[in-house]
DNA sequence: ATACAGTACCTTGCAACACATAGTACCGAA
DNA sequence: TTCGGTACTATGTGTTGCAAGGTACTGTAT
C-alpha cells in the first residue's frame, strides 16, 4: 500500500472517530423536529452528507431508547412491515440541548486552536 | 443519583466522545505552528478551553510519532530534565490538512442537520 | 553525599461508540 | 408456497480519550 493510500485509510478512520458523539446529536436533532422511523432518518442524514447505514443506526437508536432519551410507537405501513416511529422523551430534549452546547464549545475551541474562522 | 446528575454525567461522557479524532487535529495544529514540548501544548490547549492532562497527551504524542506524523528532538532545560520538542513530519502536515477537511465537512453536516448557523 | 520537591516522561487497562456482519420477520405480489 | 422488498435485531471488532500508577532527571537544601 502506498503512502497516499495509507494516508487515505488513516483519514477514513479519523472520519469515523470524529463522528463519535456527534452522530447521536444529529439523530436526536432530526427526531426532535418530527417523529421519524429509521429509513427517514437515514435519508435526512444523507441529505446533509452524513452517510449512515442501518447497521449503524439501529444499534444507536436502541441505545438511545435504553438510555431513556427516545420512545417509539408502531405504525402500520402500506408497503411492508410495521414501522417504529421515534420521538424524544423529555430527558432526550434536555440531553440534546446539552449535546449542542458540548458541540458548540468544541467547535469554538477548534476554531481558536486552528486559527480558522468557520465560514 | 438524581436525573440531573445522570444527565450531567452522560454529557461529560459525550464531551469525551466528541473529542475523539478532534484532539489529535488540535495537537497537530498547535505543533504545526511552532515546535512544542508537551507542557507548551497543554498550555495552548488550555487557552482554547481544551483541558488535557499529561496522561492523555503523552500516549497521543507516542501514537502520532509511531504513525510517522511527528518527530522530536531533545533539548536541555534550565529548570529540570531535558524536554522532547515535537515537529510535524511531511506526512504529518498532509494528514493534518486532511483532518481539517474532515472536520470542516462534519461541521457543515452538523450545521445543516441542526439548522443552526455558527456565529 | 544524600534527600527532596519540581518537572518531564512512560505504560497499561478501561470505557464507550461507530461500524460491519449475520441474522430474523413481515408484507404484498406472483 | 415462494420470492423480493422492507424493517428490524444482535453481536463482536477496532479505535482513542482518559485515569491511574509508575520511573527518571535536575537543582536546591542539608
């Protein structure tokens, strides 16, 4: 493997690492706007170029549900099995607010640290 | 533990998660401006409110050195043991550039996803 | 020469989450 | 009954920030 390929691979891994903690914020944010089921969420993430597969999203939704941040209801579908529609709980709303503050603080630190103003 | 405390604790953990991949970018960025030794780096990170301890920084620097992104030279000090001064390698400079692009992409996605313009 | 405080550096194991893989189940159409 | 499409579930892996515990060097005081 050439150095360029090693660099590309390292940058791909870095991409994954940078999504930690951020993905859940985006997912909660999408659900906070309108109750959604997984396929919707995947589409909306795709629109903002956050490419996520089912194998990543389902465990994340499970964990958020287990942590009391989400709840869901089943709804029939005309095109296949019933779907799980997710909503934020009260705790989830508060947590999302905190996540956004965490994120804003981090972005501010990074901007100062790298001396770059985000356009 | 009250719910508020659980929320606080969860947000602290989230803070740690969000730093993944980002901390190394900031550290490389600081070193790219001027060769530094660990204590300098900790100070500069502190200035931008990225609080990092030695137990976090030394393993990170070790890993970056092992990955060929950093190199170092020893310099005497007038106030204690000799110090390791770090510089970026050519690969490190290229990698840092890629990290910043990764970061910019992520920030853009988050802004679109959370419908919030960073001021 | 020895002891000590301050400074610098090192190593290791843990926790947590993004991800990939493999799988099951339901529904409508053929 | 079979099949394609859709929806969901479970689990193990890899990676990095962090905490904890440690060693070593230097200058100062005794």
